[in-house]
């Protein structure tokens, strides 16, 4: 009786050992873990890659663009946020302005090369091929010139050749007017100066018909030099012209 009991216990232990080994090495087929809680599932295909349960949905995708209004030559930054889904994700951007190319990245920067208003979206696909498209973000690209024109040619553009010609002509006329005023004032001052000089010279001229007085002279008794009448001494020899009293 004891011998039979020992054999039964030994057989049971061997059977349990075989079952444990079979489960450890995946020999038992058709066995899977409970799903619905994000646990790994066993596939019947030995080459399959374990993955998260498909009960992790791709909920939403949010796109942010900063800044949303730029001028030509300025950069914009795109940032995508994903809620839910199973990594890895793939990104596809649409509606980008010229100069920006869609990249399989959650964030990147680019520089628009053309003016206009553009509605940009991004579509994200997760590991299980679930997809979701973001909200539309508008990007307003304006001209780098001072005018308000766009690609259609509307508005006033400072690079208009006719406007440039008028601007240059106005500057030339302004310079010409300034120099003209300076020249006019200079000529007026010159004429007034000449007139004043002429008046002064005319006043200094002798009047018509007037004769200069004749100065009487006498001869020096010593050297015969001409002496102005009334002089007391000869300017040449110094002899006194006053007659001597006897």
C-alpha cells in the first residue's frame, strides 16, 4: 500500500514538472494572456514581435505653429503633440507654404519663401496604423518690403520703378530749389553792394563846373625853389621868407 502511494506521488510530480517546462518554452499552443489591460499577448506565429494591446487608441493630435504671422525670410517652428496611440509614430504635414517641406518629425523649423495665407495640418499614424489628423493652423506670410503687396501684385510696392523715379526727381528738384534760393540771395547782395560802392564813388567826384583853387607860390631868394605863399621857411633850404627889418 505504501509502495503504491509513493508511485502515485512520484508520477504526479513528474507530470507537474513536464507541464511547467512546456509552458516555460512555449510548447503549449493556443494559450494567451488576458487582454484589455495593456498586457503582452502571445501569437501563434513564433516570428511575431510582441506589441501592446490595440486597446490603446490614437486619441488626438495637436499642431502648434509659432509665430503664426511672419515676413518673407523669417522662420516658423512646428510642434506636434500626440495623445494616445502606440509608438513609433509617423508624421505627414500638408498645406505648408513654399520653402517648407514635410518632414517625418514631431518638431522642426522652416523658412517660407512666398507670401500668402496657408492652412497647415499634420496626420499622425501609430504602430498599429491608426491615424489622426490635427486641427488646422493658419500661417500668414507677408512681404518683407514696406508696401502692402502680395503675389498678385496688389498694393503699393516701394520697389515700383515709377515711384522710384518720382522720388529721385523730387529729391533733385528740392536740391535745385535750395541752390536757386542761395544763388538769388547772393545776386541780390552783390547788386546792393555794387550800388552802395557806386554811390560812394559818385559822391566823392567833384561837381560839374567846379574848379580847384590855385595856390599862390613865390620863389626862394636863396635857392629859387617854389614856396607856398604864406610859408615862413623854404622847404628846400630852410631859408626864412620873412623879410628882414632894417
